[in-house]
């Protein structure tokens, strides 16, 4: 009995510890980004405000029992960013209006044909419109912008046209639905825009800057790690985290696309005017991902079992370090350029430096064969063949760095387009 | 006047053509995958069936005016795959039940405190629960599985607890809401499972196979293109499309994760038993993405301005072609292994061949320096230095191929785990 008791106790302790760990971890998500706490408060606030419709007699009488549509709109449409909220609200309002009027129209046509055919006509139209709208949601162009609108269209259309069969005052129903949704959407838009707004565009802007900085740190860290192989394994925590920074860039495509989509719905705010070229961020993102793929390849070179001998590494260590530091300088400068939205005069200098460093690395690589046949080479290189092999295996790291350069140049170009359209 | 007329006419023609093109393109989406058409029919059918609640007096009287909750459930919860539908339905049903009972409980507590405090207690509880649940949606573990459930929880809880202030028969309201949602969800589940079901697990399985085949074709095509540079530019259409196949693998992470999530909700179907190790597909997907990154690097080597001289290419062409063909054979064999879910006896042979091809390529690279200093080398190689440089620039393509190998081996291991857990 005592044993069961103690095992039960340890189980309970383990369970409580697990839950506690989960809560602490969740809490840290909010501490890292206090905007998330603010968003929760906003949702609670908006819901409390919309509940007033139930507590105040005159408001309640105005919209009837349909006050719940307003509550529903707030719950469903109040999203984290302003862009997402606007996108959902506009979609919801437009779809409700269109579907509502179409539903009333169909109902009127059906009621003219007599009681016998009414259910058939309404049922068929619901079937056709629902199937067609569902199909439109498979089209990428529609899905990206109007997915939610299509859903609400089906919903409202079927509700209105089907309710018409039972509810006598269909016009009142449609009117109440539209007005409650209007109340809900305007409340959502007000709360999300006036009370600590989180702009999708600004988030995208910040994420792009952060990604470029991560790439810069990662690139520098990887090359440094390659040349100080032994010590690197003892480095922990902070630095290792910096080196792995490129990983969050690898799969950034979908989140960037959705943010660009939301950013397009947002009005002018802060430094971002209306019609800001958000699509350029997609291009920058694509270039950044290309860089990240290169760094990923460098990473697998580092972790590969086939390593170059030390003396070969020594020979080009300096050039490689310089090249990687210039490349990461360029990336950092690009991040600053995007941050300040001004063409940097330094960037061309840095790109020049970088290209010069590439040339130096080339020269160093060219010098390799002759270097080893000369007397000042280390004793291991008497036999030339074994060197040729690891050299080939070791190259990828440099080659990948070299590959990054045209990409960095591409990023430069892209940023400048952004900056120019901005000025 | 005639000019305006003709310009208006051309505008109208252009507009109609554009719409026509859009419709044709959309139609082809469905033709490529007829399951999408079937899904649209399913949605229309389910909506028509649920509309019966309005047309039949006894059914309508049974659930009252709340029949619309059933319509709503069908519109919102009927998704393309069975897994997604089940996930939404279970989330919706559970969240409604929990939130409904909690709402009634809170309402009972509030009603005991007297009319003055009632709105305050209800308002505060709505605020607290809404904020807390909204916060839980930021936690990745909750978001992946219960995002929709959290939304419905907020919705139902605020509806029930707030309605209590006006509606006298709160119990009837809650009861009707639960029963209509039960009707809606069971209809959704039946329609999606019995009528041409689309299983998320099967889709994931097919996509993984397709991705591996795409990688195999892409790898082979890229290496072939590298060695037949000039002719490649004249190749169009089909082959070029094959070569670009790796691109759809690059950004497959999110779709794979969501499909794995949905697949976990699905019951046993076809070859997939309950508790099938879906997570292994994520690992295979990660390895496939690594391969795709390598191919992307090979691609930028091909498009790079810095190209190796022809005679150097010739020297290792044979070995590279052999290596790439063995590698793509291994990938294809992996695809077949996954397809048939049986360990292939050939795969180890093929991996052996592939490793042998790697060794041969190493040997060819080793032989390079001595080759050029011997008399049978072509006349351009008299001066040794310029060769060393392009050699370095040309290497990445081979190096990347070599890098693919450990990855392919990783994939092998992973597939075997899958197959073994399956047998």
C-alpha cells in the first residue's frame, strides 16, 4: 500500500511539474513579446464592450436576439495584426452584403413560382452557389485574398435563402444580420487600430531586418567555426544560437507571403505610405532564403567527416575570414539600409571590398599548387596527390561563400529598388 | 466618336478574354485533380441535406430557430481532407460542450449574487476567459491542434453566459446549440468519410513519393544540363519542368506539418493502420529539403558566370554522370520503397554502387594535377595556374553532389524505420 502511495505521489509531483513547466514556457512567450499580452487584453475588452448590447435594454431592442452576430464577428474577426483584422472584416462585410442581397433575390424569384417549386429552386441554388464558391477557394489567387469572404458568402447565402422558407420577415432578418455584423466589424477595426496597433507591415519590416542580421551573424560564425574547429565544440549557448540563426530564414516563405497579403490591406502608418511596395519584401525574402541555403551547405561541410588538412586551412584562413567578415558587413549594412530606408553610401564601398576579398581568395587558391612545390611548404606536402583530394572536399565551403556574393549583390539591387520607390 | 467606340470595344474584348483565361485556368485546377470537383459537390450536398431541417416541419420544430447552427457547422467544418474535417468537428463539439457547461455554471453563480452584481460578474468572467484562451492560441503546441477549438470555446462561452442575461430558458438554448452542432458535425463526418473520402495521410504519402521522384529527376537533369551546356538552352517545356521539380520541395515544410497533424486524427484506412508513424514523414521531408538545398546550389553553379573550361569538364564528365544517375536511382528506389512499404533488397546494392561512384569521382579528381602535367593533356594546359582557378570554381557542383550522399543515406535509414514499424 505504501508503495502505491509513494508511486502515486511521485506521479502527481511529476504531473504538476510538467504542467508548471508548460505554464512557465507559455508565460515566456508573452514576456518575449508583450504585444501578445496586449492582444489578449484587446480581445477581452472588445468582447466585454459588445456584451453591452445584451445588458442595455435600448441597444438590445434595436438589434433583437441577433446581437449574437456582433459577438461572433468580434470573436472571429479580431486578429493579431491590423492587416489581418481589416482583411477579415472587409471580407466578412462584403460577403455578407452580397450574399444577403443575392439570397433575398433568389427567395423572391422562388416565391413567385408557387409553393410547390419553392424548396426545389432554393435547394438547387444553394447547391450550385455553395459548390461554385467552394471551388473558387481552390484557386490560389482567390484563396490568398478572399478565402474567408468565400466562406462567409456560402454561410450567409444559405442562411438567408433557407430561412426565407420559415421566417416571414426575411427583410428584417437580413437587415439585422447586416447591421450587427457592421457593428461587430467596426468595433474590431477600432479596437485593433486605436489601441496599441500591431501592423503587419511593420512586423514584416522588422522580420526582414532580423533575418538579414541573422544571416550575417550566421555566415561569420560558420566560417569562424570552420577554422577553429576544436575550440568551437566547447562554445555553447549564446554563440551557438547565433550561428543557427539562419535556420529561421529557411522556412520563412509562407509567413512572409501572408504578412505581405495583410500589409496590403493596411492604411498608411508610420514610415509606410499607402501603396508601399510590399512585394519587394518577397524578393528580398527569396534572396535571403537563397543565402540561407548556401549557409546550410557550409554547415554540412563543417559537420562532414571529410575534412581538409590543417595546413591547407591555414593557407586560406585569412582570406576566407576577411571575405566572410566583408560579406556579413554587407548583409548588416543592407539590414541598416532597410531599417533607415535610405540609400547607404557605404554599401557600394563594402560591396567593392567584398569583391576585392573574393579576388584575393581566388589568388590564394591559384597560388596553392606552386606554394606546395616550393621549399617553404610544410613537410607533409612532399607527396602531392593526397593534398589534391582533401582540397577538393574542402572547397565547398569557400565555393558556397563565393556563391553568396551574386546573391548579396542581388539583395543590394533589390533593396535599392525598395529605397528608391520609397524616397 | 468612332475612336472611343473602337477603344471601348477593344477594352471589352480584352476584359472578356482575361476573364475567360481566368476561368479556363481555374477549370484546369479541377481537371488536374478531380477530387476537388468531388469536394465541391460534397459541400453542396451536405448543405442541401442540412437545409431539410428548414423544409420539414417536424425536424424544424425539434431544434427551433437554431437550425442555423447546423448549417453553420456544415459550412465551417467540412474541409477537403477527412483529417481536417475530423479535427474541426471534434474541436468544435468538445469546445462547445465545455464552454456551454462552464457558461451555465458561471451564469448560475452570477444569478445567486443578485441582479446588481450579475452583469459585473458575467462581464469579468467573459473578459478573463477570453483573454486567457486567446493567449493559449499563441502557444505553438496548442495552436497546432486546438486553435479552432479555442476560438469556438470563446464564442460559445461568451454567447451562453451573455445570453443568460436575456434568455430565460438558458438550458434550452444550450441544449439546442449542442444538439444542432452535433447534427452538423455528424453530417460533416459522414459525408467526408463515406462519399469519396480524401485522406490527409494518403495525400501526405503521395506527396512524399512525388517529392522524392522530383528530386531524382531534378538531380539527374541538372548534372546532365551542366555537361551539355549549349544544347540545354534549346531544351524547352517538359524537360525543363522536370529539372525545376526540386523547387516545390524547398517550401514543403508547413504543408507537411499540417498534413501530419490532420493524419493523426484519421482512423485506420487502406494500408495505414491506427498509430501509423506519421512523424517519420516529417523526418523524410526534412532530409528531402536538405537535398533540395543542395540541388539549388548546383543550380546556381550552372547559372553562374564563372564556368570551368571544357577540357576539365570532359575529364570528370563520365564519373559525374554516373554518380548522378546512381544517386537518382537511389532516390527513385526510396520512392518505390515508400510506395510499396516493403524494404527493398536493391536499395543496399544501389547505395553501394553510389558510394563506389563517389570513390571513382574522388580518384578522377585526384588524378587531375598529374594528368595536366603529362604530355597527353590538351595544349591549353601548358600554364598551370589559370587551370587551378576555374577548377576551384567548378568544384561546387561536384561537391554538392557529394554532399547529397550522406543525406540520401539518412533518407535510407529513415525509410527503413518507417517500413520496419509498418511491417
